[in-house]
C-alpha cells in the first residue's frame, strides 16, 4: 500500500474533509469532461482520474512517482482509464491530443512549472480547456503556523501572480476561489431528482481564499457559474457533536495520561534531587581533585622549567665537550700525521741503515773468509817454517856439514 506523506492523498488514509477538498475539484472538472479525452497531470494515487473516467471518453493519469502509478493501476481499473509514469514538464504525447487537461495541486511542486504550462498548452486541442489549482500562498502560510514552509512545495502563488503567469501562456483564463463554507441542507426523506442551491452574494476575497482554481483555454470561455459541492447529505451538527464527544473521551484519556505523567514527574523529581545531591558531592570531590591536579600541574611546570634549565646547561656542557673533542681530534690528527711522517722517515733511514748493515756484513764475511784463508796460509807457512827449522837443525847437526866447515866447504847457515 502507498504511504500517505501529507501531500499525496490516498482515500482511507486521510481525514475525510481533506479527501472531500480534493474530490470537489474533480467533481468540478467532471462537468467539463463529458465525452472528452482527458489527461490528469500529477494524478497521484489515481482516485481523481477514476472519478473523471465515469463521464469522460478516455482518461490518462500521469505521475512522475512510479509507486503512485503502481498503486493507481492496482486500485482503479476501468476500460477507458490508464496510468503512465512520466514528467509533466515533458509530456510524452503529440500536439493537440487532449480535450481537457487537469492538474490539481501539482504546479507548486514543480521546479520547471512554466515548462509544464507550455506543455499543457501544446497537448491541448484548439477548443480544449486546462484546469489547474494551487493553494493560496497567503492563507496557506498562515494556516501552517509553527510548522513553517511545506518542504514538498517549490513555488507557491499569490492570486495576482497566479493569474499573470497563466495569462502569459493562455489567452483566456477564468479564475475561481475554492473555500470550505458552512451551510444547511434540507434533504427530502424520499429521494428527489432536483437540487436547489442558494449562495448569498458576497464580494470575492482572493487573499482570504483557501485555493485558486483556473479554467484556461485558447478560445473564449462561455459562462462561469458558481459551483457548490456537498459530498453527502448528513447532519453535520450531529457529526460534530459525536466528534466533540470523541474528543472529550480522548481528552479524558489524555488527562489520565497527564496525571500519570505528573506522578511519574514527582518520582523523577525525587530521583533528580537525590541525583543532584550525589552530583554536588561528586562536584566537591571533583573540585578537590581539580585543585590537586592544578597543584600537580604547577609542580610539573616547575619541574619542566628546571628540566629546561638543566637541558640548557647540559647543552652548553655538551657544546664545550664537543668543542674540546674537536680540538683533541684536530690535535690527534696532527700528531697522527706527524707519526706517519716520522714513520716514513724512520722507515727510509732503517732501510738505508739496513742496506749499510747488509753491506758491512757482506764485507765482514769477505774479511772473515780472507782472514781464514790467510790464517790457513800462515799456518801452512808456520808448518813449513817449522819443517824448515827442523831440517835446518838436522843440517846443522849433520856431521857432513861440520866436516865441510872444517875444510871450508858447504853453505853458510843463518845463526839461531
């Protein structure tokens, strides 16, 4: 089932006065729909299209909301009635195909309402009529009161604006003022075939009217009679008395609810007092805790300042250390370079001295060898001298030598 949102009227889901307010417009339009091809723009739930189908040749209901079209198709089935989904600002029909176009409580919902008026003129036959209604902005705004603007309405009209916009599209416009009025009916007990209506004359007051209804055409309109719609002959006073009794019953129930609510309120107030006492106690504890927190925050601030000073001093000390370390590193680097230079110099000297030492060792070795050779030679000479001395002694001791000396012969020997 479609849902009543406050804007789309669905029979059985709305107040009967609201339903009759909408049915009255379709009853007004049915006078002009007899035997005609009718388009119901913004048909909604479809009840109005069905009303027109009772006397029209054909009726097409069009609505942008697919759920509304589906509801209408399901609930209003007649051989000369169909429902389609589409936009009133871009009607899916060729020119001049309808004798009557109706659009009740639609124009105020459209962003491009001027395009809708042009579309209605396009699809209307040369001798056709266009019926359009809209709430009076002045009355409607006042009636909503604290509810504020209607969120479903895009543009609302005052009387003069409504008439001017219609006349800008259609050359002939006849305007009606729709209102709820009080009346008295005399209905015969035995049904009759005639109805007599008296409407007291009065000055029309557009600014105080509930709704504006316009009949627009390409050609001059003939006649503009006052139309009275009485939805059913009944005792309105009796109905109101019953309604008042129902309201009184509801008021008594609400009084009971109010009394219970007051009792509950007293109990809640006692609970509130107890909770408030607990809250005050908690607030005092929280205040004390807050003071302690503030003291700790102050102490933290002092410690942070002390830490900042110590960090500054440490930074200065660190900077001095870094400077000293830099100086030591530079000194160490210089000494390391000196050591490397000394090492190179000593290495060269050692290599030179080592070469000299090697040369001296070689000379020593040669000298030792020569000495050994000369020692061996001297030993040989010594051995030879010793042998010669022995031989000489043998010669001296030789009797032959002594004999030669006696005779003056033989070698002269060196003395001992």
